[in-house]
């Protein structure tokens, strides 16, 4: 018999039981459901709504059920509909009718909102730690490759030489914003909604602040209808998760390109690649490709939840059951992607000489030549035109600026002096970019210093009591 069956004259159709049940996926909320229930029963006792003996009996029964689930001994039944009903049914079977008093002054509507918030708070903390791990690995790679020069690209065309650490640090600061977005989302998830009831609150003299303190929430929701009807905190999380996956996907795209024979800038470790079933020579960047592919999966969960929410009237509707599978899958996908990506970076080999050789070709130093002429008093647009003509001439002769003599330079402008031969060296090109945030060694070291301060601050935030 179902716990809500009093009003009904017929048993639920077996197909409907299967269709409406969320137990197959929301069973993962058992820890948070039991944690919330124990805090709730303590509050009922404190407010003299149930007796101390009843509270102790219920709490003991819940603890036993927790142990059974942890040990894999608990039997789940699809007829229970969800994790909340499964635990309550087991509690009543274990301790008798007094178990039914657990549900006093609450509804499954506010209960599920509480469980998801507890769960998402925990998972957000784990994801933020994984972000910090990835940032630390990128900072380590930057420090260990300070003399490595790579062509910087725009439009996937060689643009200007940069330090490889400068490229790595770009992702460190992208991930910084990702961490901050999750932090902001965490603050809006950190709201205790139990006590909202089905939608109108309750006539029992409950103490919601007490429950919030027991469960580690920073504050209590202000409106009972809003408490049970919205899932904007999940939407916000999925949005933040989608942006993280965008950043991982973009980086994966670069690693895929860099590992190709055409670039050969890096070699991915065998442990993070796979082979071909037909071509023995193949070494495929499948991990990077799968992370790139899984980004669309997370985006889909965001769009799916938005579509679910957009037409719902107040307050709770069963459609909201659809908030969980997408959330759970997005969390699992994001955590595995972050962890696997970090391992892939840690084990990859960087081909420094090939990177530098590529940076020296294709006129990546052309802007430096134009800037040189500008320092001699020529307007930049005119300097740009002169340098463009030099590039065209070199292309006709199949040579680069490094192949030109001073006399060759002077054919295009008498303002060229001997020092132009130093200007076109990629090391000098890189280290002249001393503007804050630029690619010079000095600037990149400053970026690393800033990043390490941020990582320390965010680690302290995660470790706070």
C-alpha cells in the first residue's frame, strides 16, 4: 500500500508506476534525504511536535536504513516512486506507525528541493576542487616551459610568436571565472527550503532556522511558493557547467590539432589515446575528442531544463521530476571530463623545438617590423603597408625575414638599421610584449604570481568551516 493511497479506490497501474517512478535515478540522494530527515526530526522534537522517545526511535531507524543502503542490503522497489517514499516506507516497516510521524510538517515538495540543494552543494565543492587541480597543473606546465615559444594564432593562421606558458595561462584565467561562477551558484543553492510544505507553509510551530543551522545552510528561503516551484539554482549550475565544458572543448580542439602530424607540437601519452581497429599505425586523441563531444551533452541538459520550466504554473508540478536525470548526468560528465583532461595534460610531451620552428616561419614577426618602423616616426598604417609589401616580396622569393640582409630591408625603407635583425628574432619579439597581461617572460611570470595567489585564496574558501 502506498503512503498516499487513502483517497484512491484503485491500485496504481503497473505501467504508471514504472512511468512515474524516479527511484532508478534519484536513489543517489539517499544520504542527503536521510541527513535532511534527521535534522527535521530533531526540530520536531525541539518544538515539542513529537516526543523525545519518538524522535530517538525515528533517528535510530533512519541511521539503520542508511547503513543498509551503504552496505548494499537495502531493497529498492519501483512502487515506492522515489527515494523519499522508499526510505519512509522502510522506516515504518522497521519501527512501526511512529515512523509515519517523520513526515509531520513537511511535503515531498519541499523535501526534494532540500535534498537536491544539499546534493548540489556537495557536488559543486567537488567540482571546484577539480577546477583548482586543473589550474595547478596548467600553472606547473607554464613554470616548466618558460622558454618555450609557439606561434600564436588568429583565424587558425599564424599571427605572432608567444610563450607557450602565456597560452596555458589564458585557460587558467578562463577557469578562474568558471570557479567564480560556481561559487556564485553555490551561494544561491545554499538556501534551506524545508518547511515550505506543499506550497503554503505549515500550521505547526516549526523552527526553520534550527534546521538550516543543523544542515549547514547560510539562510532560509523567504517564500514557500518559490521554495517548491523553481529550479533556477539548477539552471544556473547547468549554465556554469556548460561554460566549463566550452572551455575544455576549445582546449581539446587545440590539443587534437597540435597532436596531428601536420602540427606535431605535442605527443599525447599512450594511456590517454586509443588505436584503430583497421589501421595499425593510428594513435587517436579519443579522450580529447570525447570531452569535446560531451560538451554538447551538458548543453542539452541546460536547454532541456529551461524547456521544462518555461510553461509551468505555480507551484509544484510533476514536470519538475525531470530536473534530476539531466543534472546528475551533467555532474558526472563534468567531473569525469575535468579529471581525465587534467591527467591528459600531465602526461603529454611538448615538442619545444618544433613549436619554435613554427613560430619562426610564416612571418609571425611581421607586426614587430611594422612596429619598428612606427618607432622611427612612420604612421602605423604606412608602416603596415611597407611591411605587407615586404611579405609579398619574400613570398615571391620563397624566403622569410630572417633570410634578408640589412641591404634587403633598406630596399623597402631607409629607416631600417642594423638593429632590425635583432627585432625579428622570435625571442626578442616575445619579450618586447611587456604590457600587463602580455606574452613577455616578465608579464607571464606576473600572471603566474597572480594565479597562485588566486588559487591559494580559493583553496582557503573551499576549506573553510
